[in-house]
C-alpha cells in the first residue's frame, strides 16, 4: 500500500487559485466599465453580512470583515476563517474589564414580555414588520436615488433630546420584585478564554457563552430551534433585545484609570423561561443570556435559548441534545465544522486503497467454495 503519485500538484494549486480570481474579475469581460467592489460599499450596504462575519470571526474589524467577504466571493465561512486567521497573528496587548451593557448607546430595543417598558420600545432598523417582497426598483437603482434617500431622510424633523443615550434594563424591575434570582455580589471566577484554553468538560458558563458568541449562526439557530420544537422545554419570552454601541474601557498606560477607547456594535438578548424553586426559597423565573458582536438578532436569541438549555442540562443532566454542553459546544463553531467537512476533499488515497484491498479480499473469500 502506498500513496498514488501526483504530478504537477503545485501548478494545479496555483491554477485553482488563479481560476478563483478570474471568476471574481470575470464581470469585466461582460461590462468594460465594471468596477471592483469597494470595501466601504460592502461595509455599509451589506452590513448584516459584515456583522455576521465579524461575530463568527471573533474580531471587531468591519473593514477587514468586508475585505474577507470580498476575497472569499461572499462565502461567510471562508470569510470568518480568514478573519480569525488574521486575528491569530495579532499580539494581545491587554484585556478589558467586563463591559457594562447598561451603558449601551441603543439603536434598537424591544421587549416581547411587556407592552410598556421603562424608556419605551424603540423599533430601530428592522425588516420584521415589512412584507418579504422583492423590491424590483432596486434592479436599476440610479446613483441619484441612492444618494438622495439618505440626504432626504436626515432632513426629517426630529427631536434629538427625546431619545435618551441609554435605557434601563427590563429585567431590573423583575429582579427588584423578587421574580428573578438575585445577582451574585461579585464574580467568583475569571472569564474563560477560549482562545487560550481548550474546552475540558464540564466547562464554566463563561466558556459556553464565549463559544456561542463566535459560533456559526445557522448552527446555533438549528439547535435552539430543536429545543423550541419539543426536543427540550425552553419556551422563552424575550424580556429585552437590544442593539447598540457599547463603550470599550481600557486602563490608561500611566495612571491605570479606565478610559473609553472606542465602542463596538453589540446585540444583546435576555430571555425569561419557566420558573423553578431555588432551594428553600420561593420559585423565580429562569434567565437565558446571549450577546454577540454586530447586529445579529437571531444569533443572540438562539444563544440565549441555548444558554438556558445548557444551564438546565448541567443542573439536572441533559435529556436532549440542546442541553448537552459537549454536544452543543463542539458542533457549533463554523470554522471548525467547515474545516472538518472540507478536509474530506484532501487526498485520502492511502485509506481508500486500504478499503479497496479489504473489500476485494472479502469478495474473493466469499466467492471461494
């Protein structure tokens, strides 16, 4: 048994890369005035795609996320892979303390649990209430109409003072009423760093949240949906879903005082699930939490549902796949999953030749009287 020899492997690989680049530029043959995709256009006009790659790549860098989308021809898994590979080459200078999302500069904030919430509902930008109809006028959208809409929209009269910079948390009122478990006075454990430490089960909740925060959106949704459909018992109510910019606080190099170094766009979701007794105390609602980089509402909701399911699984033992930490956390990373699936495209000559030899031998033995 030996490897089947390959000739010209290096040339073939270079040729495959060249064909991919040709497909990216092929439009120039059909339209001589064709222009390459501008990173700024990708960043603003495909913002949800960029946010998805940012979240799954685990790096908040919109421009490089747009670049990874461009070079991968829109393949989100490849784009997240490239962005995460770039992140691995960057030095880690310091770590921020836990971000306080109550200081979020909110651009969207809703609650399905209450009609009236402190600060009011803020729909923001969402397609949730629009018909899913193709807008045919966008096929031949003119430069003038594209440029004028934003300018005209900003001319609408608004009262900037009517919108506060931040909003109180909806669950705070429930916690004050004693309907939610009390917050621990201080964190007893440091946050688990999934980029430095391997997952060894059972894992702390911070490891599960960090893994889900950069997980592939479809994987999270599929497992959360399985729980909602009946392979689990989490039927949540969204206490609050908020999207906004959270300030990043870093220690000053000289004084050590925390200063704001910038802000990142974050989606945060808190869901309320069934109530349960807390030891000898009165029963309270249970909570699930999800937060991820960018504007990724479905991902944050799915994450919150799975967070609650995993908490139940750790407490009572898993009875469904979505409650099993090992099953969930080892199968939701898009880069890992894609890499394992893609590796089957690589040469497996030795193992397959061995399979062929065994099958031929088995057939020969079966044919013998």
